[in-house]
């Protein structure tokens, strides 16, 4: 069994830590058996260019490269985790700050695999912590490839967005439960996740999930409805929500996921899209199309596809 909660907090105050570089070293190492890796990045605006001026990494997690296919003002960046997977006891930590005037588009070259634990009853969970900070007049597009969660995985994931007044965010989180192509479903293990958006120093939206392998949430119509793929798109900083929300809903209505995808505006200047699907490809394709619709409203730019997606 599991539970799924979605709620809006308008007056709560929550300040995230400024950076998490070296956070692994601040914890007791006596029980650590997996790999610990962290990456801290800072994007700045220097004249007409957005540049990655701070890059600090520990372990196998780093910025592969940045390039400027849209011109100097927008930096496209690729984060790589060479092991391409995370197992029980591993800990990954990412902190990204986008300074005023800068625009960063970030992705990964492939799916992040959460492998099964061999000893689930006493397993140290695999953990991933992501903290993303968007300053005034800054834009961050956080567009990683999907997470593939293997049967038997024991994992914990926290994703925290902090968007200042005047900052703009377009982000998504995609997950696939089990390797569907092999007929695998998520029958054992447990996975917990929390996504939080802090806007103008107040907690605007948060979602928590506790999913147990083989639990009712996987098949419940109020959960995943028997579909192994789930996606969440988050948009923050829209001047007006009406037109982009209508464009997004029209795109959803004409897609193959019209029945299992919906969009709403649960807080001022924000939009949340949720979808479930039987396969990842149509879900990912839809979210790419939705980005194309939203981006002109958010930052007055047409949607430029990421080069790594075409390789």
C-alpha cells in the first residue's frame, strides 16, 4: 500500500540551504557503503553571455559541457553521472543556482536507473537530493531524462525548487516503474519522493509520494491506474496563466494521453501538469510539445530542442 498527497500551502515559510556542496562529508560515514557524489553549479550573466562560472564536484557526478545553440544569452548544459545508475547506499546531491539575467537549460544524456536492492528488508536506501535556485530575472529549464525505477528498488528522492520574485522556472520529472519492455513491474521495494516549489520565499506547492512495490497505489484510479509511467511538469513565473494554460490544455486534448493528463494553476503565476502513460515515449513527446507551447509565454523564446535529445 502507499499514499499520495498533493496540496497547496500559501502562507508557509520555508528557506532552503544556500548550497549543499560537501553535504556528504557532514554526515556520519560509519554506515556508508555506496558511492557519494555531489555537484554544485552557478550560472552567471556576463555581458551578453550566460556562463557556468562555478563547478564543484565530488565523485562521479559532473557537468559534461555547455553550449549556446540559441545564442550567447542561453546556456545549454548536460549533467552526467558516469555509472548511469544508483544502488542502495548511494547518495547523489545536486545544487544549481542561476544568477540574475542568466538563462540555463539543463538536461541529462540518458535515463537515470534506480537499481534493485538485494537486501530490501535492511537496505540503506539509494538517495538523490536536488536543490535548484532561480534568482530575480533568471530563467532555469530543468529537463532531465526519465528515472527508471527497477523492481526491488529502495529509494528516496527530494527535489526542491526555490524561485525568487521575477525568476522563471520550467521543469519536469519523469519516472518509469519497472522495465516494461522486459515485462517487469514494480512488485517489491519502496520509493518515497517529495517535490517542493518555493516561490518568493513562501512554499507554493508540494507533492509527496510513498509507493510500495505491489501496493494498491500502482493500480488505483487515484494513483497510477495500472500505468507504469508518470510525469510532472512545473512552470513558475508566468505573468498571466490563462493563455498558456489554454494552449497546454488544447495540446493535451489532441494528444494520445488526453484522458490521463491534466493541467491546472494551483498558485499565482504557476502551472502544474500531471500525466500517466503505458509507455515513456509518448509521455516524453507530449511534455516536449508542452514545453514548446509554454516557453514563449514564460521567457519570450521559441522552443529550441536540446541537441543531446537528437543523438
